[in-house]
C-alpha cells in the first residue's frame, strides 16, 4: 500500500516482495515428539565441489529461520486473518488459564466500543483474551522450576540445534573433504560456561534447566499463540531485535506490518513496536496477529500519549491499565525502567550528554515534578503479578545509561544497575 493512501482494514494486504521465495533454499520443518511440533528451518543448497578440488557433493546446510509462514510458498498469507494460532492447543491443554468475557483494560474497552475505529480495526480476531486462573502462574519459568518440559521447550531445543547432527552425518558421507569439514564444525573456543553444563546437542531438559536457573527466557505471552517459540539466553544462539513503530510524523498501520514482515525476513528474532503516534492500540493488534516472533514494547511510551505527552500527568493507574491492555493483546515482553530512582537523578546533573534514554527521561521528569519515588519501582511487585498472569517477560530498561564515553560508569549508571539487579530477585 502506498504511504499516501488511507488505511482501510478490509483491503489490507501483505507486501508481495516480502513473501517472495528466497533463492537457492527452501523452508523445511523438523518434527518433534508430537504431531503439532513442526520446527521451521531454512535449507540452503550448496554447489558441488568441482573436480579440480576433489569432486564431492556438498549437502544442504540448515540455518535459523524466523520469517514464519511468510517465506513458505505453501502458506496462504492474508494479514486480515492473521497467522495460525500455533500454540493455542498447548496453552489450552495446560488448564491453568481462563478465557475472559471482556477486555480487562478500561482503555481497551473504550477503543473497542469506538465505531469510528472500525475501518482501522483488525478484523480477524475472533477469540477473547486469556489470563491465568486465580492463584496460577502461567510463565515458562514457573513450569521450568516445577520440572515441567513444555512443548515450547522441546520446540526450542530442536530449533537451537539447527539439524546440526544430520548435517554433520551428511558431511561425513560426502567424502574426505566433507569429513574434514565435519571435524572443523565441532571446533570452537571453550569460553566460560558460568556453571552451565552445555551439551553437544541442546535437549529439552537443558532448555528447561537454563530457564529454571534464570539464565534464559522464553518470551511467549499466552495471548500471542501465533508466535513460534524461541529463547534468549547466554548459552543459546545469539538473537537480534528489530525496532519499528510509528510517530507523530507519520507511518500507517500497513507500513508497520510491512516493517515487521521485512524485519523477520532478514533475521529479526524479536520485534519491538515503539509507536508514539496515532492509533497505537490498533497498530499493535495488526502487528501481533501477524507476527511469528515475540513482540516487545515500552509501555510508558503509550501511557505518555494517553496524557498528551505530559510526563507529570502520568499515574500508576494509567500505567497499570496500559500494561493490562498490552498484555491482553499479546505483547511478549515489556521494557520497564524501574531502576530510575529519585536519588539517582541529581547524579546526572554534571553529565556531558545527560539522560539519553527516552523511558528514563520520562520517569526522571515525573519523579522531579512530584518529588516522589518512581511508581514503576514502588509498584514493582504488582507489575510482576500482572506479568505472570499473562506470561509477559521483563526487559529491565537502563534509563540512566550513559550517552557518551565521558559519562560511562558514573554513579548514576552504577546505582541504577545495582537497583535493577535487586529487582531481578523479586
């Protein structure tokens, strides 16, 4: 859709270039122990070694693929319907969630009742939001600490292995050069395991153990069943985040969905919607329903828009409602700047580049205006209760990070980092 065209939900469509077949490769699925665990990878064809160098066949190599159905020629893509709810059955069979009769967020209900938004609204969502049953904890960390290996954990183990075992066997069968390559693939710097016993092949039990120990997270909101399970942690593959989002200057819902599809096509493992412009709620719904990767946000950005950009007018009640609104849409992780404490703010006065974090500057302005401790800090335990009810992961934002080498490692930065470390123990 052209940027100048008005967005109309009924005629929305995916950018055809974003779903064109990728050259010399194909989408493959590796099966798990259950019929509903089919893990996507990209199989890349390789040319045979020429006769002058030994004339050996080179087997296809497998790489991580986070593009979802968009790069599968067999998939029918209609962004008005969204992606299939891959994890819906897994979530339901655990029996610890309940379907809500209506949205819990006041703002969400107001938007849903506004007929003027009908032409922008995502038309394909026909299910109600879910929440943990009273007293239940539906986070993957909770399951991991109870010794439960979830389908998500098995999916992740297969995904992290990249079919490496089968690839090495095919290399060995190719000939002398293939045998040499197979040996080289196993060679790496030993690194520092920090107490982890990293197996040669990632197992579902290893995934469970790393999550239980707090060394890895699985960002999978129960209201984002379209997402393909993935893991972020020091003993797993490196992941890349891509930021998108509209602003007061422009960008339509169609453009934001296009940004998301292009981001995951080129390797974005997660996407953050940092929208600060119009129709943030509706834009986010379209992105989540069409995203196979986890979606993150900085909730304070939308909360600020609700008070017309006046940081001093923010309240805990507005922020809390925003958390619930976004959690029931399916946001998988929140960046929350809960370590910006009132006593740290004066420590930035002599900085060369001041406070460069947008979230940090918003909370600093609020703290100074009210001369009170940040409501993100004083209500942190309640934030945890909200997030565990939907399985939303934390990204503890460093709101006092330095913007220059001159300011690096000052009292403000280290004080906030100490506070963030303390918050991880709650």
